[in-house]
């Protein structure tokens, strides 16, 4: 498995130092690794699994990423739908493990390749390859609208610092997103980092699938960036009743949260936040 960080020689330019007559200096810098991961899916048996998706990700927790991707795309529904999942070496680059081979349990339909659901994704967008909103809108099997979760506003306000403190790779690179699953009391359950926001969420969801913790009722998901449509959908697919983000949501994310009966919190910074949907779950005072 590849490393999450890499070292590069950079030319460090400090304009204040240059003004004082000091020249730029060359030094080592740490970067977040971004590599492709191919997800292959098929039934059990001697036949080769077919490529389904390629996503740009930070190596690490790749099995969770693959399983979480399949769950949030509606291609599997539970732990029992996956017979095995293993990290494999690519044929052209045998020394890099950038392929996850997923064997579906008997009776689970094999995904069909549809040009309108082109599953190539970048590290910045999880649905860039989808042809239309209709193609990406997948309904969750978990009705979160009746989830009785409530969270105190002061508990929410403390979570970004807790998430940031647990980001080990971010401290070295400054270039990774994080997704963290928390209890209603603000206790961390699991955290994952990745160069892609959607990958970090898929890694959390994949962990929950393997641990047989779905649906994630009574929990909240915090993401380090913005709350986009695809992150809201992924949270809904996992049965998460509350999604919080340190940055802004999109209009479509707010619409989806309203439709699903989720709570959506944005601009969670310091002691302020905006609640865009499901305000009854955030307790003030």
C-alpha cells in the first residue's frame, strides 16, 4: 500500500527576506499523495471482476473506501452484500497496490456500466462524471426523518477542533480533508483523511459497513470542507441524521437535506454556525 505523504524539494521564497537581502532557500516539503484507485466488482467465481470506477485518492483505508463507495452509490445495501474485498497490485504497475477487487455475495446484482453514470471521479468532486441530477440522486434505504437525535449547539461548536486535532497527516501536509463520525455527546467514533472530501466520507461509511454499524442512527458526521450535494447524499445513504461542515453548503445540498429529513449545519466555526435544515435537532441554551 502506498504512503499518504511524500517529500519534495521546493524553493521557499519569502518576500520579506528578499527585501532584507536574503536569497530564496531550497528545502524539503511534505505533500499529500494523490494516486488513482480502480474499483473492480463482480460475482464470485473464476471470472475476472470488471472495472467499475476510478477515483483519485490518498492511499490508506482503501478497502473501506471501495465498500463505502459501493454503499453510497446504492450498489450494495449491507455488509452481507460483499463476499470479499481485497487490495491488489495493478498489472502494469505491480509494485503499487491501486486496485480493490470486490466480490459480490450470491444473488447481489452485478453493477451495469451506463455512460450516464460514468464513475471516473477526481479528488475534488465525487459526481463530476454523472450526466444528470437524476443519474446521481439515489434514495437511501434508511428513513432518517424520524431519527430522534438531538445535539447541543455547544457540543457542535467544539467538534471542529477535535477533528483538527486528530488529523495526523494534515499536520504534515496541510492538504488533506477529513470526515469524522461522532456521537450526540461529541465523542469521536472514527476519523478518516483523504485528498478528496468524498473519499474521506466513503472511508468512514465503508468502516461502518464492515463493522455492521449501519444505519448510523443517532450519530453526526463532520466534514472539514464544504457540504456539497454528494456528501449530503452519502451521509443520507449511511443513515446519518446530521451532517455538519466547517464551510458552506450548496443549495442542492440544502434541498436534499430538507427532502431527506436530515439536519444540515454549515459554517461551523468558533462559536457560530448556520443551520440550513432540520433545526429541531440542534439545541440552544
